[in-house]
C-alpha cells in the first residue's frame, strides 16, 4: 500500500505536468507484465520516474530477492533506452522535481540537432 506522502507527491507531479503541457504517461508499463510499472514516463526525455514509497517499488526495503528483482527490472528497461530516476516525495512537493524536469526539457530544446550539419 502506498504511503500518504507518495500519494500527495504523485498527484502534485501529475498536476504540474498537465499544467505545463509536458507529455507524460502515468503508471507506465514499458514491458507488459503485471508488476512492471513506473509512476511516470516523460515521453520527450524517455525518462521513467519512480516516487519512493510507491506501490510499484518491488519492496526495495525488504527481502534481498525483491531488491534483485527491482535492479533486474531497471537493467532491462535501461537496455530499452530509458533513463530511470527515483525521486523522494519531498523533492516533488517542494517543487524541485518539476524544476529539474523543465531544465532537462529546456536543455534538449537548445541543443543542436545532430542530424543537421553545422558546416
């Protein structure tokens, strides 16, 4: 079961992404299995976000087998070309996470297109 601060952080980030018209998917399943979900997928960045304390966490604070399962999941998803970031609920509630996401998006908008010659 998710903790209250996780639930508040999830709703906060979802509202901020919607307000800023940042393309995202929530409860994203990059590999279609019952338990492989990430809280958010920021589409333009291919960034998967997990909020600590969430129901998809795989029990990282518990048994070693659950931790290994979670790390294996991360490896497989990174092999698909996604970046993964785990965020503490406070970083979302205090606005740090959305500022970080906006910064990443601004950076890629100002980078030159590698498919266009600079000569």
